[in-house]
C-alpha cells in the first residue's frame, strides 16, 4: 500500500467498502500516473477527475465499490480463472485495478487517444494480463466472450442487450443506467433469464452509442 493513499483508502472504507483485497490493490496503484500532469496533486482525493476529451477518471470510491461487487460475485460463483470485460477504458485506472484481481481483462474504449495512453500506462506498470480494443462497447467483444464479469464505466441510456448475451452461465453485468438520474444495476444470469438488482445512485459520463471518433 502506498503511504500517500492511506487517507483515501480510509475514506473509502468509511463509505462502506470492506473488501481489504480490493482496498489494498487500489491503494497500491499510483493514481497520479493516470492523470494529466496538471492534476496529479489531486490524485488522492475521492473525486472523479477530467482526463481530456470530456471524459473522467472515475471516483476512487466508485472504482472500489464496483471492483468489490465483481470480486464477491466471482468468489461466490467459484469461478477459477475469471475473464472480465470492461467498457470504457478511459484513463486505464480501473483496468489496472481489475488486472490485479482477475485472470484476464478485456477493455474497450471508443476514443483512440485515451486508449493509446491507457496502454502505455498499463505497460509501464508491468501489467500484461489485459487486451485493449478501440471500438464501440455497446456491441461488447463477442469473439473474446463469454465473460464472467462485465463492468461498464459509463452510463447507458438503455441496457445494451449485446452485453447480456456475452455473459458466461455464472456471469454478472455491472452497469450504470440512466441519463441525469443514474442507478448502478447488477444483472445475473439465471438459466435463460436475467435477474437484476439496483445497487445505488451513481454519476458517470454517458456511454455513447455508435460511431467512433
Ligand atoms: N474507467 C475509466 C472511466 C472513464 S470515463 C476511468 O476510470 O478512467 C468513461 C469512458 O467510456 C470514456 O473514456 C469514454 O470515452 C468511454 N466510452 C463512452 N462510450 C463508449 C462506448 N460506446 N464504447 C467504448 N467506450 C465508451
């Protein structure tokens, strides 16, 4: 754990995330490496921060909460070599966290320059168990699926059906849905059906459908 991350990790713990493995991973990855140089002094505040192109690095509490939900699900299901799909690579911080928790992480980003920077940062941190793709996350990544966990880090106006179709039999989808009022949903497969629960209110940039920039 990085010493400078301790107050932030305590804040996240106080907000209710008690998965010490997730907290330890988040506190061990230098968040300042995922920010533009002018914002590195804010790296250990519990806030979302701009990363250019109108996008944001998610709030650390949210990264912790979503990672902990995913890890709990994977553990409960007894999945041994979890394959995860992330939609919205952005800065790559959430991707880096996921690589430390799961076997392989696939991540899709629609803005090429962000994807490029994220790849450089992840390599710099000696992460190798990831694959990045420049594309539209609404479609998922069918050739690499099915996935044991899918995590969407942008808010979808409606549920992307393609993502549900790419879940493994025990898989789960964690996705913010809504526009001005967003809720974090957890979907789980149950045979041919899906059950869902609402976790909590969240605030994400929109998941943009369609064309690439
Ligand atoms: N997990 C990232 C969050 C970045 S913000 C982080 O913490 O840094 C959400 C990201 O989703 C943005 O980079 C945005 O470009 C991307 N995004 C939005 N719509 C998308 C889509 N349809 N497909 C893939 N990525 C998308």
